[in-house]
């Protein structure tokens, strides 16, 4: 017995060791094999982070765990993630692996999967990921024994799933998150009973571009008789719940080839009006428990026929409410006399033939009444519509019947009486005589306060409509500190409201204050940005950068504007008057007059977001008279970068400029894309405290160079590749004249050449100095060019001395040749000595005068003086040589005369 126990214990130990060690040894190899073999079979890319195999965790079942699995499409669905799952667990009955009855899968669990199914308009689907198999050998198949393989799944679960289905062929889209599903039954049997438990939150369903459900909750608890051989599923005991509406689902569905046949109906044994309100997120998500409602409600839903591609079964959803009412327990008043009759139906076939009809809609609210009707069909091809709306609503009464969010406040009155009918094709073609549209809309004293947004107040808005146009007789609105009033006429408003088509017209717009900074900060760039900001802390969202103002492409408006004051960034613009137009995503200005930077300006140009809303383009031809240097520097960021000298300037200027640039998302110029040509002029500019001129004054020991006072200054300039280039211009700094030209860079680097002319007697021979100015405005580098000056001075002085010696001295020699020769030698010697002596004297004067102007000036003077003396010595020697030539010439003339 002891031996038997030892043997048994040994066998068990060995089995346990094998069960524990084998998965550890084989895990990496099996993972690689699974990936390789799966990708060989799939027309998609399969990957996972980790594969675990355990023989003990669910003993006597084996378990397989895949973590971080992804399945990504290829070819037409390249980059489309079809499946992404945090964890997939498969539990298999170990005994079924050694039998001949097939594999029995006890459980399949998908944890936090994201599933995306996409069907293209041509019928291609992203979930068809199996590569086509090779044609089967039918002869071999006939000779082989029947396969005994059978896959039996007992329990299938999805937890916290995100599912998205898109069908481009029908315009259907379904989104839900999170979704939990449990399905149990023997999937390998020809017939079985399936137990299904489904809970889906955040359900959005759109059909043909029409949203039918938004943020709904769907639950299904069903027992289904499944004929898996025929693909037919019959509903028996089940409950379907949509938000608070519970109904019984009867009938069957069956897969017939590529079609889904059905005969289903949904009925409600007890439906309350409150349950209908649960389908409306504004009610269902806001104090729904405290809502009391009454009234008679009926709801019927059925569908019969086949669904195949774009083909729909016949269906009808009908809802009626009689004498409904509701009231929140925390509020004083109720909404009463609610009567609704609505139906959505299709006789079967195309989605386009679906009819949506609201034959009755009416309610009373705190002394106000509202009624409406509507009908639409041919929704996809050429919508046919008719609608009426009439009533009067005091918005202040809404707070008495509906719990508004904290901080939101409403006030004002709206009165409407509108009738509209026609076909969309007539709207698009401008056949307004076939459209029936009449009525009026009046809004008075409307106020809206929402936290973190500017307050909105509409003093009065009155409009009348006809099929051709909407006439705005009066419109006055305040948004925060801004005000705007307008009158005019709009055409194409029907297409604009129904399909977002072009709205045209002419408006006359006036405003005392338009604060664009406040308005920009209140308008999110898009819904995605708004959602992202909502997840940030309040202070971080508030600090988010402003977005560029987008000009809608579907507007074609002419505007006659009179705007007294406009605030944009740091600019204060006043007395704007002129013509503006908006068309195709572009705002155009035509000889617009305005007050800017303390001066008077006129502008023509274009601001466009048509090509790229995040990077608008701006072209502008503008002229400004009597504008302030300090205000321009303070209000324009581009000036602070490209013309920092404006900060040190006082006085006013006039400017003409023709420029083009791209703007960034915050509407600041992209200076590397900025190109411009223009001229700036000033009758009285004063500049001091500029580091460049302070340093030049120190080098030349002349304090007058520290301050520029210019009159009738004109500078032509151009801007390209982030640099401002100026043509040569003159400045007067005390009694010093400066001629300058060069460039300023986006990085504040400077590269200028200046010729500084000092007054007579100050610099002696250095009366004009060439100056190179480099570095930056805050750290300039100054170089003086004296070489040209020295060469000119030497030439002038030597020429003067030679002139004094030889110029007009033809009568120097006497008649006696010998006497004349001796006198010529003596005069040449004396002149040379005087030339050298004069040069040395002049050198000392240059040095003495320059020493008072600084070490640099003294060094330059010494260099010039030394060059002058050297040149004098050369000329002295040349004079002696010239004298000998003259003596030889005289001797030859004397000998020739004697021979004669």
C-alpha cells in the first residue's frame, strides 16, 4: 500500500509539474506560432502583447488568455482597427480534446473590446478578413471519412464593449458604449435555446442622415428558440427596454442568403407618458425621478419583410399622446394640454420612401401656447415637406416648468406664425413660385446668461418671410460688451436652413462697440475641441489659445458697415465705415475708412479661411496718416518683432503698404510668409535711447548721435523671408548727417550700412566715416571703415602740394641755361622738403584733432597721417627726378640753338 501511495504521489507530482512547466516553456513558441499561422490565413494584421496557457486555473478545463489583441485592416481598410481587446479568455473542456465528438468551449470572454464594423457603399466589408481558400479536391473529399469535428460554445460574454457600425450603402450608423452581453447555449446543436442578456448605454442611431436615437439606453432580456440549421430565431419570453419604455418583443427573424427576413412586433402592456419623455435626453438625464407626468399614450411598432442591402422591410412606428402633462416636484408650474400624433412609416423598399409625419403637436406652458405640424418624405432624393408653427412663448416662464442648469438664465418673448411647404429641388433651383412660405417672427427683450460665456441680449428682432426672401426689419443684439444692429434682406434662406446651402443678401450693420477678443474666446473651434476642453480643469480650459475666426463658405453677403469702435487683440480701431462682403469663405474690404493707431486709415483687402480655416490668408493694401509710433508698437505684435525701433520713437508717421501673409490659428501673422512693399514717412520723428546709436556715439565721442530728430523723413521698405529691407535714407542728428540702408530680421538681427558726415573742423580729415552696424538691436556691433577716407585724404593733400610747386610756374627758369638748371634743382629740392614738412605738420594736426574724439579716431588719424607723409616723400623724390628731366631738356634745347 505504501508503495502504491508513493507511486500515486509521484505520478500526481509529475503531472502537476508538467501542467505548470509546460505552458511556461511553450508560451513564447506558441505565441509566435499563433501569430504566424493566423496572419497567414487572414487578410488583416493580427497582433497581441501576451499569450498565457493554463492547465490548472480552470481545471479540469484548460484556459487560454490573450492580452492586448488587435486586428487591423489592410488594403482598402488600411489602418482601420477592426478589433482591439484588453483581454480575451477561452476556456476549453480538456476531455473534449481527446474524444471524437469535437471541442467543447465552455466559455469565451472578451474584456473591454472595441469593435468597428464598416460596410462601404459598394458592399465591401472590413470584417471579411479570411483569405480565400484554394479550390477543394472533391474526389479526395468524397473518398475521405466524414469529419467528426464539432465546436460547442456554452457561454459567450462581452464586458465594457465599445461598438461602432457604419453602413455607407444605407447611411446607417450605430454607436454604443459601454455594452455588456452574455449569451449561453449549445452553439453546436441544430436547435437550442439561447439565453440573451444585453445592456447597451450611450446608444446613437442614425438612418439616412436622420438621428433617430441619441445617448439612449437599451436592454434586452430574452429567451430565443434558435434553429441554427435554418438560421431562424423565434422570440419567446423576452423584454425589450429603451430608456424607461418596456415592451414585449414577438415574432421571428431568419437569415435567408444575404437577406434578413423578419416578422416582428413590439407592444406595450402599460406605457406612461413619462416613459415617452425618457427618450428625450433633456428629460431623461435631468431630475427624471422627480418628474410627475400623466396622459394617455399609445405606441406601436412592427416590421415585416426582408432587409437586404439598401432594401428595407415594411415598418411603422406610431405614437400618440392625449392630454399629457408633466411637472417637476421642485418647480411651481406644469406643462399641460400636450397632444401629439406622430408616425414614421415605410411601405417596404427604399429608405427614400420613408414618411415622417407629425399631424399634431401642441402644449401650454405657464400661460403660453405652442402648436406645430410637419410632414416629410423622399428624404434622400428630393425631400417634400410642409410645416406650420404658431404660438407665443415667454422664455422667463421656462424656469418655472423646467430645471435649468445652475447659472443659466433666460428671459424675453418670442412670437411666431409661420407656414412652409414645397420640394427641396425647387428651393435648390430657385423656383420660389412653387414654394409656399409666409409668416412673421418677432423676438423681444431676449436675454441669455450661461456661465463662462458673454451674456446675450436681443433688444428686438423682427422678420417677415416670403418664398424668395427673409426681410429683417429690425435686429439689435448685445453680446457681452459688444452691440450690433442690422437691417436688410436675405435670400436663399430656405436652402440655408434645410441643407446648409448658400445664404445671400445685403445687410446694413451698425455698432458702437465690437469686442472681437471677447467673442473669439467664447466660440470653440469645433465640437471636438469643446469636448476636449470640457475634460480639462476650468483654469486650463480658460487659458486655451483663441482660435482663428472662420468665415463660413455658405455665405454671400454684402455689408455696409458703420462701426464706431472695434477691439482686436491690443488694437483699438474706431470709426470704421465702408463696404464689406463675405463670399466663399472670404471677407473682402473695399476702401474701408477707419481710425487706427491714433491716425486715419483706409484699407482694401481680403481675409480668407476658404483653403485652411486654421491658417487664414490676409492680403491688404492700406494707407495710414498721422499714426502714433508708440501706439503702433504697443498694439501690433509684428511691429514689435520686425521694427523694434518704434518703441523708442515719438511723434507720428504716415504709411502706405501692400502686404500678403498667412496667419496662424491665433490670427497672428506668420512672419516668414509675410511679403510687403511700402513707404513710411514722418514730418517730426524723434528717436533716442536706441542701443545702436548710443554705441556709435560712444565710439565717435559725439553725444549728438544719441538722438535722432528728423523732419520730412521718407523711407521705402520691403519685407520678405522675415526681413525688412530699407532703401538708403537720410537722418540728421544735431549737426551730424547720417545716410543709412540695410535690413532688420525676425530674430531682431540687424545689418545696416551708415555714412556719418561730421561737420567741418570737427574730424579734420575724418569728416566722413563709413559705419557697419550688425548684431542685434539689444547687442549691436559697430565697425568703422577708414581705409577709403585715408586714401582720399592722401590723394587730395599730395595733389595740392604738387600744384603749389609746378602749377603755372613756366617762368621759373632764367635765360642762362646753367643758371636755370641750378635754380631748377634748388627749387625742386626746396619744394620736396616743404612737401614732406607740410605732410608731417598735417599729420600732427590730424592726430591732435582726433585725440579729442577718442582712441579709435586717434588711431585712424595716425594711420592717415603716416600714409600722407610716406606719399609726400615719394612725391619729393619724384620732383627731383622731374627736375633732372627738365634740365636735360633745357640743355638739349640750348645745344640745338648753338648749332644753328
